[in-house]
C-alpha cells in the first residue's frame, strides 16, 4: 500500500501529426503543442533522507526531454505516426521506471484542459 507520493512537472514544445486519422480530422494535419509531463513517484516508506526520491534525481529526465523532445517533430523522434498523449505517457513512464523504480504514473497534457495518464 502506497503512503507517499511526489510529482514533478516538465514542459516542452513539439509538433506531431496523427497520420492514421481521416484527412479531415484536425489532428491529421501537422500541428504542435506546449506539452506538460507530470511524473509521479510513490513509496510505502521514505528513504534515509526523508524522501520518496530526491527531486534532483529527476534531472536526467529533464535533460532527456530537452535534448530529444523539445522543439522536435515527435513522429520523427519516436519513429511512427501515432504519437498521442497516451503514447507519450507510456513512453515516459517506461523511461522513468527503468531508472527510478518508484515511478507509479505519468500524465501528459497537450492543452490546459486535457490529460492522458499511464498508471499500470
């Protein structure tokens, strides 16, 4: 049972195109978003410093986002035409979970009113 949760938010801007949608769908056209990625880490107990995880340990994720995603075309970055917020949430979850075992969920927003979450 999880007792502690922390989250950290990251931002990037990028373009994408959902190529499998009908041509008349607005998301089938090339467009961009100001993305927000929120990573959640969870633990039953805190570490010796009183943290779930030190926020500084998330700096590699910031570097990964800045170097690989910010001001990029996501279809090229990820190599396919279905780069949805849902797909990005799973991608970032997998990346984080491999490096930070406490990762419990990732949420991705394309607009201030919409979120997609991956939480196994």
